[in-house]
């Protein structure tokens, strides 16, 4: 969503900027120490008709019940941890395999759909949160199990590149669906991109490129806790290019030139959010802005698909010595304070800011191409206000995925040419 203060005439179910979010879903209060915890705001949406239909029509409705049965067989924390690691990893592999055409489809829902992974994961986290084992399990250990389930089922622990000369290594990230209180049926094309590209080899003009991917939650608290840095830090020094991806504006793709150190507080998937500076480690050295090192000129000049691709240079800043936000179409001015990057002030801007700040703090700014790409908003066909899918919806998602794949290919080739 682009704020009217920033840009007019743009619709957005997008990971972008700050407007008030609905709060129709609420969770119960905190659990007593050591006891099972109540479901979260996200998990409470799970029993609605659309999520259940998505799970049933993909065959992923069996995942959470099978996970619950496996948990019940655990007789110790160690056994439980192994179950969580195994089943979380299996969910990620099942989602990737389904999207990439391996194994049975499990139902008539289009294989390219990212939503079965999201809703099945929530079913599993709800089971784990409410599980009452036969052994003592305190809150800290339950939280560790939940963290393990989140990381494994998002592909964050499965990023591995083969050895060998001539194979470029690319890291791509996506996001969960979001703004689900507005439309529970929403899919996120960036998540579909991650599932479609994970483990694949893209042929580029500079040779083959191996892509590894991961998906991130639409939750402020996870970003505050450093989930982005923890997932990316081991891999940025070994890759040749990275891009974070999220859903952006209607009918267009944007390569975001500049990212800002400000979160606007738009409600996340838990209906929480507070306007504040992006909280990172070593705040004393935190810059207000970071920049893409993706080859944006080559990307925008290439024919990659049916959606126009833009080099987006706009930001919103408070100028040095000023007090009010100002939109700058050509990027920030010296000494200004960030209020929105090119990608707004929501979690898409924040993942771009965090990933590029990590790149810079690792000393890789001049050697590692990396930044953020916003996909078009994934729209249903005209008149569809109730069905969980339709032919236009599927076509739009497939076209977005194909175009991001082409953009990655262009970016790898252009980066190699720039290296000489």
C-alpha cells in the first residue's frame, strides 16, 4: 500500500506503508507459566472457510494432524526437537515439490499456489503452541521449538549451494500472505517466487546460476528479533547476488533504489505495529539510508515479461533541519531522516534495509549485487469476490514468477559483465 502522502493514484495490497489495519482477530491472553499457550491472531484465522478450502484442495490439510500425532509420541524434549526439525523441513520440501511439479498435486488447486504452505504452517504452530506433553516443557523450551518450526518450514535452514566452478550462487527471499483481515484469500507472489525458484538452476548469459530461497513472516516482532540477519548472515559472503522480493504496486515491477531506516507501524499479520526507527544492532552506527547494488539500469532496460519494470528512486524524508516529511523523487538529500524508502515503510522496505545494511556491515557493498524487487499486486479475475482462485489469478501469479526469474537472469549476467 502506497500512502496518498507519498504517491497518488496507486492501489496497494502490498508490503509498503502505514495506514491503520483492521483488528477483527484477537488472541486470548498469555498462558500460565509452563502451560500450553493460546492461539495467536494469525492462528485464529485458520478455521475460516477459505483457509480450510485451500488446505483441502492442496492436500495440505493432513500436515497439522500428522504433526500433532508425531508430537504426541515424543517422550522428551530432545525427541520433540527432532520431530519439529523433521516435520518443519518436510513441510518446506513438500511445498517446494508441489509448486515445482514433483509428486502428487494433492487436489485441484493450482500447483503454483503459495498459500498451502502458509496455512499448513499455522496449523502446525497452533498444534505445537497448544501441545501438552507427558514431560515438563517450560515456556522457554516451547519457544525454541516454535522458532525451530518457523525456520525449518520457511527454508531458512535449508540454504545450501553445491561446490564447483562456473556456477553462480543466488539468494532470493519472499514473504507470507498478509492483510488477511481485508481478504482472507490473499496469496503473496513473492512467496510463490521463492517456492518456484528454490533449488533451481537458471541459465543466464554468463552461465548457470543456482538459486536458493527462503520465506519470511509478515510480523514486526520477528524482524525486531533479528530473523533476517540470522538467516542471511551465513550466506551473503558466499553468494554472487541476492534479492529480497515482496508484493508492491498494481501492474508494475519496481527495483527499489533506496531503503529507509523507518518502520511506519502499519498493522502486521498479528495486527500490531508501532512507528519507530528500524531496530538493529549497533544503533550508534546505523545509517538512515541504504542503497541497492543490483544492476537496475540493465534490469529496467531488458524485456523480462508483460509488466513494466521501473527504477524507483523516490523516498520520503525529513530534510536536515526540517520537521515535516517531504517526498523526494530522486532520492534522499544529505543529512535527512528517513520516513519511507522507495518501497515505503512496511516490512518490504525493512527487509531490504536490513539485508543491504548487513551486506555493507560485512564489507560487501562494492562486491555483492543486492537489493529489493517489488512485484505487481496479485489480483483475482474481474468479479471474483468469493472464490479462492480463478484462471486470471493463476495466470497473473505464473507471469509474475516467470518475470522475476527473468529479472534474476538479467541481474546475474549484468553483474558479471560489470565485474569484467
